[in-house]
C-alpha cells in the first residue's frame, strides 16, 4: 500500500514510531536553539549534537 514503507524496509508502526521520535527530537532541538539564541553561553552544542545523533539514527535504520 505505501511504497515508502517498502523502500525503507519498515512496517507502518515502526515508521510511525520513528517519525514521532524525529518530531520530538526536532522540537526539543528547536527549543534549545531558541534558548541558545537568547543566552549564547548555554546549550552551545545541542543543535549540532542533535543533527549528528539523528544522522546516525537514520543511517542505522537504512542499514537494517
């Protein structure tokens, strides 16, 4: 039914959970970036750490 699910080798529920996880992480990173913009001495590496973590997670999913 969903070509994308076949392409990524995930079930509907697995894909939904991973998408919700990404949404949560993007939201968290967005909030941290907002706080960092106001007070630059805190959360200095949060955005780049999040990007690296999510990149690693996506690569891991692709290699299943």
